[in-house]
C-alpha cells in the first residue's frame, strides 16, 4: 500500500462503492446508512484521505466553520467557563469535520456587530451564542436571517423557535435553599449581577420560589449585585454583606467566582466557614475544589455541554430537525465543606458566643 493518502476515487475503489457514496458519507449525509458512514470514515482515517476542502465548499455552499463570538470584557480573555465550553464545543464540531471560528468583540464594540460581520461574510455555516440575556438582540438577528444557531441558555420568550441547551439553575438554587433550610438557616444572602441575564433571572427565581413554597415568614433573603465585570464593585457588595452586623448565616453565589469571593472576604474578616457562615456556589469550576475549605457547588458539566451543543448545531445545519432542539440538564450537587448547620449565635466578627 502506498504511503501517500488515497484520493476520493481510490478510496471509493478500495471500498467498492461509488465516489458519490464516499463523498456523501464523509459529509455525514443522512441518506447514507450509518454503518456505511462509519465504514467510510474508518477507511479514510486508515488510508490518510484528506478531503479537498475548497472543492467541498464550492459543491456544498458551506464554509465548514461554526462561529462563536467572545466578548473581551474582564481582565482575562478566557475565564473558567469559556475555557471549558470552547474545548467541548471544538470537540463536538471537529468530530463531524467542522472547525470552530472564534471572533472577538473588544470593549466598546457590541457582540451583535461582530456577529453580523461573521454571518454576512459567509464565514460560518452556523453560530453558537453564550451568556443569553432575557431579551437578546443576537437571537432576534439570527432568527430574522434564518441562520442555524444554538444557544447555551434560554431566552425569556420561550415561544420563539430557538435551539438551546441549558443547565437548570432554577432547580439547583431551589435545592440549595432546601438543603440549607433543613440545616436550620433562615437568613439568606445571594450575591448576584446587575445585568439582565437569563441565568440570573432563573437562579434568583429558583431560590425565591423555594422560599415561597416553605411558607415560613421567618425566612429572609438579601440580594446584592454589581456589574458582572466590575471587580471593585463586586467585592464592595460582598464585603458589605459579609461584614453586616446582622449578616446572613448562608450566602449563595450566582456562580462559583462570586461564591469564592465570599470565602475570601469571610476569611479576611475572620469568619469561619462553615462554622459561622455557609457558602454555596454554582458551576463547579476547578478552583472550587481547592479553595479552603472546599466549595459546595453544583456540577454543570460545561465541557460536555459544549460538546453536545456542537453536535446539535451539526444536526441543525444539515436540516435534520423539524422542531427546535432543546435540552435541559439538571445540575448535580457537589457537597464539600463550605456549608453546615446554622450557628447558634454569632457576633459581628463571626465568633461563637
């Protein structure tokens, strides 16, 4: 066998099928039987077949790329969530021969303007949207242009034909409240963000609904918020909550970075976690394991979600879905050492009386 990669014709002759069958199988065409697609893919890998991408694009009218716009807003280009998600998304796409096209939206430039350029230039066959707002102009733009897309998260208006995958933060925050309520806590704090993001709406709704279901008038909830990427304002709001003379006995962070900041401020104030204060987060980022005493949080499997969204987008680009694809994942509680029973009594510094 020659060391050079086979051509499409040679690969078809080797498999004793037509060139058209091989071409369609490599393009993952739904009319080609799954076993045939798998057989052709295996033979292509074995014999080093490399498709002529330019020819395929001319024939199919597709670019072979999926687009993702990343806003550059905070001090770090890639945070824990973005890093995990992009890794999974790339894995889900490349398994089907599609590459990920990353475009950035610098501070001062809207994501929509960058997204419009990606779409109108024809550089991407489909798009993935992250961090969905309650009312999201990017979603309306893509629906209007009939561009295949999937969102990681939902919009408020569920009547719109949007393909999405989301973690059920509403249920998770309800579960977190029930866990802490059963441990005797009645005074709760929630560190949130100022922006009208859908994940904020759902998680806040989750704890409020759980409180209402208990029907206990002794339960109190204090919510503090700051702009998502304003670290100074975020720390100030957390510090005010943690150092309050009558602070909550349990504080939830809308996501792990906020919960970890609560742990830092509690430590700075000499408040023992979980003896004097229980803290719970959401996302289970890597730092949650190592930050003392170990953050109780919820696993959302961000990398796996990215991979699945990539596979969903492939289905949508190929036109295999007749209805919007939606998937709601229930996060799993990761119980560590940052939560415990309500303290019997605390003073301003968190010392037992």
